[in-house]
C-alpha cells in the first residue's frame, strides 16, 4: 500500500502477544509485581549469539519487524505507567466508592484533604521512587533500552510521577527525558474534581522542562462539572492519541504516564486483555499498527452520565 494508499485509511491496532507475562490469562493483575519479574518479559526460546539479555533480543526483534513489514506497519513497545497514589485515592478509600462517586468526588476536598487536580501523597512519591530505582537497575543489570519518547497526562499526579521516575536517571544523551504533555492522555473526564487539570501556566511554571502541546488551552475547557465521559468517548480520544503518536513519533520505545481509566482504555484500543494496574505500576505492551484502507469501524456511542444519586443509608 505504501505510496498507493486510497483516499481513506486508518490504523488498525493490535497487541502482539507472547512476549510478556501480562499477556497471559493466568497472570493475576491483583498480585503481579512488575519489579519482581523483569517487567514481565519472557525468556526467548533461542538466544542469538552475542546478545546478552532478553531486552537486547527484543530490541533486535523489533528492529527486524519494523524493517520487514514496510512503512504501512509499525511496531512500538509502550510502557504504560499509572501515577503513584494520589490524595484522591486516599479519599476514595476513606469514604468508599459509592459515596465518593455520588458526593465527595464532586467537591474539591473535605476540609482536611484537598484533591482538585489531585497531587501525589508521600506513598505516591515513594512508588515513583521505586519505579525510578527499578528502571535504573534494569539499564545496568538487564541491558534494557531506555525509552526514546515520553508522554504524560496533564494532571499533576502524572506530571510528578514522570518527573520522580525519570528525571534523575542516567539516560543516554540521545534519549533524554523531555516529556510531552498530552491533553488526550488524561483520565476519564468530568464530574470528579481530581480529574480537572490545572492551568497551562501552572504546568509551565512547575514543570519548565516539559513540552506542552500547542493546542492546550490556558484553562481546562474539556472538563465538565455535570457529566462524566463514557468509555466509548474515552476509547475514541485515546485512539486519536495513538494515531498522533504513531504518525508523528518515529521512535519505537515509548513511555506513557497516565491513569487507571485511561490505561484501561488504551488496553481496549490495542486489543490487550484487561489488566488493572495498582498505583505506581507499569505494564509494557508490544503494539502493532497497520494502515488499512477504509473507515475505522466504530463502536456504539454511549451518552455522558451525571453523578449517581447517593443512597440514604
């Protein structure tokens, strides 16, 4: 199809399974610790001569795949990292999810805790530090390649998680930590004040080395105080995000720092099995993107939903 594409085409995303334990149905996400098992990377059945680690073998495999399949097929490994524990996570655990969804999440705090554009807790910082230490050890002990591109949600808990995790790593000069802040990588939007982002000026002031995409408005115009984004809309915007990254970023090793809901949506879009992440956890996914002529099949659109009513109990 290269050079002879029809007027309409789209990227068809799929997960290339068999490389990571998280692909397997018998891997339980509730007890899985990515730091205990080399990010979940499986052993290769036949090690190439002169290749020292599984990650080097995977790197060579990706180079071959991207060279063989031509310009209409791309392979990228996406490291999907969930932010560390935020203040809102503590509040939801304190009040329980039903009361959180119908009442507390609509407020900016409870007089003790404040969760508007929720920040990391001390536990969340320590989870990001754990991720930092693990990445550092992986580079040395497993000869693991560093990410070539970094993207983060504009919400503070992700901005800080990415900073603590990556900013002090000993990275190759050609692979610096210079993340791009992507509006589309944010959490399921609406109702919850923890998911309303701070201003562009706030992000620029507190994270001056980050690249903020030019389309981001000064104040958050996407968040709604009245309605919650449905999964169909979430998946649609995450598909647009992937289209953007696969179209404009030629790198193969990519880091996303995002949220539980957004990562669940990304896994749906690329056809990965559900794999809920604990705060501070990371899942690597090998993604194949193939240009296909035609119009991308749609899914039934769901309506936005208001906050549920609180029970009287």
